[in-house]
C-alpha cells in the first residue's frame, strides 16, 4: 500500500476477513491452502500467523467434505468463511451448496439457519485454461436460498463480507481473478455496503451497459471508448446476482432506451439471458433498439493467450455493440 | 353519431376534442355536436387509441354514422386526415374498377418500428410507417419520430368553432316531433294524487337552517329522490318501450325537465338518482340546470334517461298532465306547492300540498301499477329524513 487511502482488491478481501475474525470469535476461515500457502491468490497470506490453526484451517482436497463441514458449523452456530480456489472446483461441492446449504433453512421450517459464506475465485484471463477459468456464477444465481455477490470495486471487496456474514442464509461471494491486483482509493467515510442493490457506476443518456465483476471494468472501459465517439453510456454494476435488482436496471433502461448486457459467461442460458428477458417483460415499451448481449464465446476456455482474449468480451466488442444500437444502420 | 334523443336523425359536428393518436377511454368527451337541443358534448363509448377522425368539422352526420375510428392500443394511427384527401369509401368504388396494384399501398407492412418509437408516434399522431428509419436494421426509432414531429409544419391551431347556444327554432321542431310522436303512438293514461308536504317541508327547514345558502336543499330534490325511490319499488314504470316490448332500465336515471330561458325544454338524465344522497342530488340538479342553459350537456345525459320527472316550481300551476318522452313509458309531474285546506284528524287545517301526476304508457302498464307509484311517492315524502 503506497497510499494510505488506496488499496488493492486482494488487500481489501484480506482486510474484510481479518475484520470478521477480530469481530467474532465464532468466525473462522477454511479452505485449500488458505493457511501455510496463504491462499492460491494470496488473499489470506499472514492470517495463519496472526490467528492460528484453530481459525485458519487448511483442508484436504475435498470440496464436498469441507463445504459440508462449513454448513454443519454454520448450523451449529459458527460463522464459517469457506474459500474455494475457483468456481470450477466448486462443482465438487455442488451437492452441498445446492441440496444442503440452500435448502436446510427451508427444509427445517426455519429451525436451522445456515449463516455460511463461501468465497471463490471466478473468471478467465489468467491463462490457466479450461478447468480453472470459467464463469459459472450464473448457475448459482439460479438457486433460490442463495444470495450471490460479485464485488467489482475495492469498496465492495472491502465491505460486502461483513454484510454477507450478517445474513442468516448462505451467501456466495465471487471474486474475479483479474481484479485481485486492481488498486483504487477507498473512501474512509464508508464502512458498510448493502448487498441488495445494483449500482450505477457511470451516468449516461444514450445506452446502458450492464455488467458485473470483471465485465463491469470492461463496460467502464467501453464507456470511455464510446465517450470519444460522443456517446454517453450509463454503466450499471449488478453487484448482487441473486436476487437481481430489476428496478435499478429498468430505471436505467427507461432513461437510455438501449441496453448492452456484458457477461463473461456463456451466452446460452446465461445470467445475461435472464436480465434481457426481465427487460423484455417489464421494460419493453421503453426500448428504442433491440437488446444486445456481449458474452463469452461458447467454447471451453482456450489456453493460448490470443484465443483466450478472443473468447472473452472485450471493451471494443462492447463499444461496437453499443455504437450499433445508438447509430443504427 | 349517437342518438341524443329518440327524435334525433342527424347532428352536425362542430368541434373535435381529440386527435389521432390520443388515447381515449369510455366516458371521455371527444367531440361537440350541434343538435336540435343545442351543442352537446359527445362522450366516447369505447376505449383505445384514436386512429382516424373520419368526419371533418362542419359535416352533418346521420345517427349511427361513423365519426372517428378507435383502434387497438398497438395499431399505428393513420395520418391526420386534413393532410390527405378523403379516401373513397370501399362501397363507393366503381364496380368495374380493377383492383389497385399492391404497390399503390403506401404503408409497408414490414416496417420496423421500435417499441418506444411506436408509443411516441401514437402520442404525436404520426404514422411511423411513413418515416425513414435510421435505427438498428433500418427500424424507425424514437429519434426518427421526434425529428418528424419537429419538422412537421406547426399546424395552425384550428379556429375553434364557436359553440352555438340553443337554436330555439330548431328546438321547437325537436319538441314538436317528439311530442307529436308520443301522442300519435303512445296510449297515455293519467293519474293524479294530492300529497301533504307538511312533514317534508318542516324537515327541510330544519336541515337548511344550519347550511350556507349554496348548500341548501330545494323541495325539488326531495320530490326527485322520492320519485326515484318509488320507481325502484315499481320498476315497471322505469324503462323504455320499443318493438312491442317493455325493457326495464338497468337502474333509475330520471330525466329532469329543465325549461330554458330562451324557450324550449330539455330533460337530461341524473344517473342513479335513487342511490344518491340528497346534497349530492341537489348539486347534480344545479349543475345540470347550469349546463343545460349554457349548452354543455353530455351525450350520455341526453340518451340514457329511463323516465322523466318534471316539477313546475314556485310560480307554476297546480298540476301538470304530462306527455311521455318516447321511448320512455312514464312522466311524473309535480305541480306548485300551495297551502290549501286539508283534513287532518277530522279537522280542516291549512297544509302545504302538491299535486303529483303520472302519465304512463298503457301498452307497458295499467293504472293499478301507476297508482302504486303515486302512493309510494306519498309514503316516501312523509318520512323525509329517510330520503
């Protein structure tokens, strides 16, 4: 940290975990390589030394086992933070997350809460190929009983965890791998954020770009490109993928009447599809152009850098889609 | 063109209050029509978006003729009719004329219009199919509609035709036609009954004592309310007779006979008079009188009466023998209220009396039914607090 007011995304995640451990003795962290190794993305470096093995627990390589243990601990009154290395690996714990964590509060008639937080890395761009690079958070956003968060700015990385731990239901936080090194100023006046609403990150009148995670940063970069063309793009950060804040989206659509939805996930059955359909259902008469999506190409993520870049939405693609809507033919 | 009375055959359109693209709902006043009863505000009986004004101002239109087209809310409106020559009616085309080639149809059915542009065009009365689209895939976009709207020559505000008041000669003709038809077609029977208004006027005095002048009730309100409630009890006299059958009114909408200062008479309906509280009814009567005299009656008020009630008022005669307004089946008349000797408890005392009369259509009812109505009115007026 060169500047006292600036912080990396990685550091913000770490400070959030540290705060939680300091604030509540029932809170602990577990996951693969979170202790001695300091986390595969180095988020938890130094926490083992500070908090000890009781509270920073390295687990065996079994996502199903330790996510299940986290659910049990949460039901028993603890406040576990479970880290999964990447969303690809979380599929091994899909049964625990979907069949247990999301359903137990309901199945027990409210007798058991599951105040569990699962953090996991998601997304592509680090040249780690098709088993470590996918964006499957849209799948989890399909599941009632889960709250799905996607911090894309330092402030959210710093403060969403506390709100997630305060939620009596399971919350999944998706940290995009390309954001960990991002550094930005942190407003010292802010010490909490809501985990219910989308947020407008840039005002515009001509077209709305909707994104989350790294897609938000690409949308903001696209907005800069569009500004040079005299097009004022509004950029909406979804922040919360479930439940979706449809009202904020519709308010922006009513203003700009044109929408580009950015989603690094695959287009078919994507979160972008859900957002587009909600706009079609409830904002149809405000539209002055067809809905557009800029999504990941429908291939397993390539390893070669130029192919990986080509498989992902890029600011130029987003700007081109927006330009097409604003300028027409 | 609605029938604003049984005798009306045609009306002259004097003013449009809507334009293509406007959204209208049932009951909206859409036009002013000059009839024998003066300028009447015509209300719409459908909901939708006005797609075309068929008739220009100044045209005389027969009852039942088309004044305007109202389309589904999604249908694109047709252009303002003044801009284009009137298209010949389909039936008017010569039978031998060859079918017009498809290319002559100006509107391309495949025109793409964005939802926002379509909505805005409807608001502005612009046909989006006639615009050049610059949106995605050549679709007509909001900007295209706005551009067309701003480049459209600001149409000079059409000189508002003066709303004419009543033409008393025309009105005389209308009354003559209706009354002659009534006497020609309707076999009237007549009944009358004297009613003691002592209780009613005493109650009225007490009610009015605490009221500012504009809110005071006149005896006519009690008479109308009592008539309406009595008609609810004797529904055989509330309705219309046509094609050999009586059709009961769906509720009690008495036409209240109003004499006009320039001569002539109208009887616009006061809807649901039987269920309105007295102050409300009084306000409706005052409003009607004022609008009738200034020429602001609505089409529904002229077409929907199910019976007529007339009261001769303070300076009137003692009794009235009414003539039914077809196709209604009854007219109830109240003479002036006068203090006369009356026997109460075997003693002759001065009492305020009113002569209530009924003229009724003998095709629809018999005198026994009529008598029940008059005695019901008498009974209701003895308990004015319940009115």
